[in-house]
DNA sequence: AACCGCCGCAACCGCCGCTGT
DNA sequence: CACAGCGGCGGTTGCGGCGGT
């Protein structure tokens, strides 16, 4: 096994080798230590794993370090693709699918591990509200994150919150809860965490969150519609760069016709350009608006607006949530003081 | 310390669409 | 055009770790 590592390390220096292979070798070396520890602790399991090489049966279940190294070395030398052929050529007793999955979700050098940041969570929530369970599409906008990881995040964290609120994750009520409470708070959390200029895609997502929250608050279909919602929208539109590009056409589309509909502009942009180009459209819109803002010598402070809107949306939402959360036990909601806990004690008291 | 239940994650499964023959 | 093989995607499952009792 060490031979494989040495070979891998030796070839890392030159030749046609995918970028980041050296990092992968380092990771594999760390895993080797873990594997050796496992072998000491579970000698029978290790022996069973070795048995896999004796027959021609396809192996299943957890990957061993040997298999990982084999796959890493092979891909380092020959590149990805043709997974079934790759599995055979590399001598792996695995299906091509299994190899592909192992590489993409775990062994790939640029795979980012660890908790999702507030930025990433915000992006996931926003993109999921737009695309649904299109995990791979969502993952494409989170560098280093895999569709599997995002899917797991959604199924564990997000659905857990839905369960806490005693509603279905696909219900309008929970979606509104995300828009009004969770996402603005994530935006605020991201702002305080970073406190610096955000990457464009994150800024676009945050902006979108706030505009959508305002639009939802202003919509008659929103289950939390409230007298304060117009104030929310006003706040969003006065602060949001997207709103400055509102067209008369989108205004006509509004039910009340009194105020341009920010979300409609984004939706129109998405519809006009095709869904895949949504972010391009949003980015372009933001760039244009930023330019306009500069011309007007008005420096738009997105993050302070985010914070201000968060208070407004929370207040608007809280007003109409009376009764909804009644019956929640403190155990269910408040036990988790983890970073991803949704509802504060304050929320509960105000909502009662 | 032992047991139990829950949670998170890695891996598998089945389906679907694409491509080559 | 039909078929087979393959890759990609979303849903599901099983296992290990961890916290509570």
C-alpha cells in the first residue's frame, strides 16, 4: 500500500496529472492512518475486505484505503470518464457507478468538507426555492460541494426544521417561514460573519432573498400577509439594487398595480433568458443597477439593508404567526442551541 | 457502564436520457 | 429506427457515532 502511495507521490511531480492530485495523496495518507487504526480495531472486517480480492464478485459497501488509492492513482494517470472501463482497467472490483460516486463525492481533490457556511445555506435555500430538488444544478453553484452533500443537508437539517414546525417541507407555510424568517436571518448571519464585500453570486442570492421576501409579504397569496408588508416592500425596493430596474411592464403585471413587483423582474429575466442563464441575468441586472447607483452617487449598502429588512420581515411575519406556533414544546424548538437552530426564545414569546 | 434511540453521511438503487452501433 | 450500454440524477437505505437515560 505504501508502494502505491510512493508511486502516487512520485508521479505527482510531473507528467499529465490532474491538478490537486498531490492534495489527494496527502488525504489518502491520512486515510491510510485511519484505516490502519481500523484494522487494529476490527481485524475481522479488514480480513473480510481483503477477501473481496479472492473472488470475482463485485464488492459493495464502504471503500477501503487500498481501493481509494487504486482509484486515485488510476485517475491521476489516466483521467476520469468511462467509469465501467476504468473500474475494470484499474482492477477494482466495483461497478463503474460506484467508482464515479466515490471519486466525485469523496476523493476529488477540490471537494470541500465540513459544515455549510451561512452563505452556502442561503444559496441552497434560495436555489431550492427556485429549482426544487435539482441537487446537481444547485451544487453547480456551490464550488466544492457535491449534490449528495446538499441533498443530505436538505433531508436532515431543512426537513428537521419543517418537522419542528409541524408542517410539510413542501407546504406553503414552511416555504414562507423560510422566506420570512430563516433566509433573512441567514443573510444577516452571513453579513456579520463576513463583514466584507461578498462574492457576486452570494450577493445575488441574498438580494434575491430580500426581494422575494418583500414580494411575498406584499402578495395577497402569502399566508402571512400583513399591514406591514407594504413597508417591507418599500424597504426592499428602496434598498435593493434589483428594484431600481423595475419596468413598467412588470408593474402592469402586479395585481394591485400600485408598486412594481421586484420578483417579477427577476422571474421575467429568468424566463427571457432561459432558466440556465438565470444567474447571468441576475448578475447583469445587478451590474447595471450598480452602475446606475454609482451614477446617482448613492452607495448602496446591501448588508445594512439586509439587516433592516430582516427586522421588518420578522415583525411582519410575527404579527400573523400568532397561534401557529402555539403548542410547540420548548423541547422541540429550543433544545438545539446549535448554529443552525431556527427559532429563538424571543420568537416564541413574541409569537404566543 | 450499558443500553437505546436519533442523526448524519456514505453508498446503493432505480430510472431516465444520451450516444453509439 | 431499434437496441444496448453508459453516465447522471434523485430517492432511499444502512451503518457508525453520539447523546441521553
